[in-house]
C-alpha cells in the first residue's frame, strides 16, 4: 500500500475501523471495571443483610458464594512437589497430568485416606468465589 497524505490516511476505512475499535475497547475496559465494582457492592450488600437475591426495579441479582480450593500453578516448584507427592503415594493415576478438577472432586468427596488428604492440604489454598447473575423479574398477571 502506498503512503497516503495524512488527511486521506485518517479517512481510510481500515484506519477508521482500528481507531474506532481502540476507542470501544477502552470504553469496554472501563465499563467492565464499573460492572465489577457494582457486583462487589451487590455481594457486600447481600452478605450484610443475609440474602441471596437482591431486587432492582425491573431485574433481580442472584448472589452465589461458595468456597473452593486452588492448587499451585503449572510449571511452579510447588506444583512439581505436589505431583511428586501424588506419585509417591500411588495416586498419580487418579489425577494424571494433575487434573486439578479431578483432585478437587477426590478431596471434596474424601475418596482417599485422611493421611493423604492432610498431606495435600499443604498445597491447597482455600478461596471464596462469588458470582452475580442478573435475571428479569417475572411479571404478575
């Protein structure tokens, strides 16, 4: 593509579209930050008054809070130690390639001995996740 004079270059479709995408992407980022802050506010409000559903004028927000566990990230030293422990205890085949979802299920269902479950606690990190789902209110007939 040959070089265009600055005025023509600015009016070219590709430049205009990329510039518009850039502006919209920045606006999206700002909106996502605002939405996240509002969701945290709804979660705090729901916790404070002890409810799972917060009603608006035309919508309702359902708040779900659950505890979960996390394990060390891939390629970390702690992950390598955890894999080594599972192999040493003869349970690597149960969660091959360290399927953390399979491992979480085994821990939640207490499928292994307490001794092994206790050893795994060193690698676990308990966290609480909360989600907010927005839904239409049902109209009364």
